[in-house]
């Protein structure tokens, strides 16, 4: 059909998507509904990403009230929890992310103060 990509273009696009952009940080924020802590965590994360990773991040929000089975995959024991999926290694930060210094150190965006 006209307008549909050919098979090689589609496969190439899939391969490029699967490989991902090595400069893009993939972050997953686990929340439970739209509680004050969940909303604060998302706002704090977005603010930090815009400041320290402008244009180089993807945030996936997982609501465990809707998808509770997803907690097992990343071993989520508290919420809100932020999981840095990429770049490797996986890192986790628990809480509403209001402590910017702790969050940046947890994500390895800034070294811990000696």
C-alpha cells in the first residue's frame, strides 16, 4: 500500500530503536496513583532532568495501582521509586526526589561529596 514503509526500512527502524540512543537516559518512576508524593516525585524528576539532562532523557511512569505485577521485575519495595534503566548499571532512588543532591548522587549524575 502507498504510504507504508517497505520491509527493509521497517526492520532498520526496529533495529535502530532496539539499539537505543546511548546518550539517552531511560528512567522509570514507580508510583501508586496520583498521591502528593507521586506527583512531587514526577515534578522533581522532570525538573532535575531538564537541568542536568536536557533533551537526553525518557521518563516512563508506572502506576502500581494499575499494573502491580510490574513491581516484581525491578524489585520495587517502596514507592515512589526511580529506576535508572540506562545507562547501565541500573540504579534506584527511593522517595519523592525532593533532595536534589541525594537524587543526583543516586543517579550518578554528580559524585558524592567527600
